């Protein structure tokens, strides 16, 4: 019997709510801001919100929090939709906070009419002073006592474009001595004369996130509004607004966001890396964005598995990026076709193989199943330079003078001599092969311990390889106190301009995954053309980083 997985705290809440009849069906939402590309932290939220709805027969809305027109672009909207679908989820409704601008404006008037909101002319500096400190109560704004009629008139004039940016705001009238500083008359609307990507120039006032969020949840009848822990102090205002407006009582729950070693997940800082050209763009395979992960060859299955394994916590923790890479290797090992590519080529001439002859040898595509491919074999081959040692170390089972090795899926060969250039570098190996040792029908009776990969020099296809590593060298990027760019890994990208690949790789398509034998997992980069193959390393075969760090 498989061990039954225990429920996380949100699943316990949902099950209790359904069992007690609080809700007949649950509704969640994923509410991204269209001001950047989604990253791995968002993947955790996506898997959580969509996963809960799928498990309990509910629905999930994709709702864009487009309340700040200055930072928002349609490009980001489209990339977010693409990322959610790539992860394997589909939304019930595609919605926008801007869909509710008329309703939110009416809600603001409701608060004014109830004496629970007022227009404030104070500057941002004056309001900051009025707020007080966590240990000192705030003081009332001189505009707090304006009449309902005056507030209604001024707020209408704000909407009509009568006042410049920053000259007036609408504040909720709560309590300037409240222990929760977010409840000290928070700003709920500001003047911003900016073109909106969906509503154009219809509005010159925009709601603040805290005002738009809970009310949008309520309009959509969201039952479980799931946020990260930094929104715990905001929940009181969320509940206050819903209560005072007497609307559908959506409820907010908080969970720990994803913090991962050697990774930075601040959209603002990621944008800085893009703008300052430290990376090639949002989809640079070193970035923690989902578009970058896709380009690097990550699979949605591996990311969903990772999100499932790390669970849902109530307090912040730091997850080892090695776990994500483990999930990735586990999935790629099952699906990645095996191919041979020589990164640092050394020529081998098989002296007893007929000149001009070539033959096709079968090699397996995957460790399980019967799928095979054909590889051309000829007199001249490329092997890895590290697979030959002039003076072999102890327990070195690859090629050395007089030593034998098996060529993967081919024959056993023996190194008879080697040739050096004038600088003393080995440039060529002269070897002989054992014709009776063909893989799958070996009758030679010879046992060798070493197996190496190779490609036919005559048929090899040149390619460029991009070896990606971690973008940062510091384990906990949240703990640093200096400029985060000081922690960039100078070795995060190494480019091998010309490697030699077996000809089958000329047929590679974007989205396919490969294991280059002994070298790692790779995928074709979108920059590749039929004339120039470019492969990105998705992940190494083993976790070499942890071992290197330990040393």
C-alpha cells in the first residue's frame, strides 16, 4: 500500500469548509501583476491555487492586478498566460482588476457616504509623519474632518481629471492609533494621469492594491484567497473593507513564499538585471523566470513535482535548489533521448578499418523500451580529449597506449600509438578495432572496463553548446546586505563554439530533450537555425555543485 500523503494546512481548511457546508464549491484565483515575467516563486502559487481547485472540484480564475498603468504592459500579460498554460493549468475565467474599475469607484463612494473615507491633500511626506511609528500612535490628518458632501465632490473631481498627480488621495477613515499601521487610514485611491493598457485614458485615478484585491475577490465570489506571508498584516484591512461594504465575504489565507538557494526572486531586481544587460533578457536561461526555465529545458512536470515535494508551509524557509534539479533529472532521465556529442575533440584513426567504408550501428534512444536510432561509424572518429591519457593514472579504464576501451554501441578499440604536434600536444590517436566485438553481437571474448562516447568525423554535425550554471554564488540571497549584483556568478555561462554531434541531432526540434551521454541534459535553443545548431545545458548529470562547494 502506498503511504497516504498528509494534507497541508490549506487542504485541511478547504476540507473542513466543504464538510461543514460553509461552501458548496471552492473558488481560488491567481492574481499576477502584469509588470514582469513570472518566476519559480509564482509557480508554487500557481500549483497551489489551481491544484486546490482541481483536487476539490472548484474553479480558479486568472485575474491580472492591473492597477498600476505605469509599470504594466500587454507583453507581460501574454507571457503570464503562456507560462500558466505551459505549467499545465487552465483558468475558469480570464479577468482583470480593470474590469471592476467602475464597481470599485462605486465602492469608494459607498465608503464616503458612510463617513468611512475622505479626500486628503497632504503630501506623501506629511502622511508618512502622520502615520507615527510601530510604538507611537499616528495623528489625524487636518483633512480627516471634511464633510461627506465635500469628500464626494472632491473625489468626483479627482476622477474628472481636475487635479494633478500627487495632489490628492482618497483614504479609508479607520483609526490613526491602531496597533496595525496598515489600518492607520490607508490610501485607497490615488491620482495618476497615465494611459492604461486596457482602459486607455478613461481613468486618471486608480485604486491601490489593498482596495482592489479584496473587492475583486468578493465580486468573483472567491472562497479562499491565498497570499504569501507578507500579506498577513493586510488581512485586517481586507476584512474591514469587505465588512464595511457589506459584500460577499471572501477570506484571505497566507502561506510561505518560495525562497530558494542561489536564487533571487524579486521582480524589481530581475528587471534591473535585464535593463543593465547582465543577462540577455527575461528568458535568459540563467534567470529564475518560467520563460527562462522553459528555454533552458526545464519541464513543467519537474516543476510541478518540485512544488509538490516542498509542500505548503506557514513560515519562511530556504529550499535547496538541488531538490529542483533532482526533480528535473528524475523526469529527464525518463524522457530525454540519448545522443552522443564530443565537446573537446581528439581525432582517432582506426588503422585496420577500410578507408572509404562506413556502416550504421544501432544505439538505444532511451534506457527503457525498444526505441533505437542509427549512428554512422567510419575509419575516423572524434572522442573526448579526456578519454586518453599518455601516462594513465591508477584505475584509469579509458584509452592509453596499449589499452583497450569499448566505443558505446560500437566496437572495442585499442590505442596503438599517438601523434603529437611541435608543442607536445596529442593531436591524433592511431587505434585498431576488434571486428568481432560489435555491440549486441560480440563474440570476441574480450572484457574491457571502460566505455566512451564518440562520433564519426566524416558525418559529425558542428554545434554550439551553452553551459549554464547558477546565476549567483551566494547561497542565501535574502540575507545579503550589499548590492545583489556583487554576488553574480562570473562563470554562469560558458560557450563552446564548436563541438561535434552525431548527425541525428541535426533533426532536433525546440522543446525536445536530450541526454548527451556522460555530459548532461540539453535542449535546442530557439536561436538555433538549420545552419547553426545551438544547445543549452539544462542540468548536469549529477549534482557537482554541492560537491564542489563542500571542497
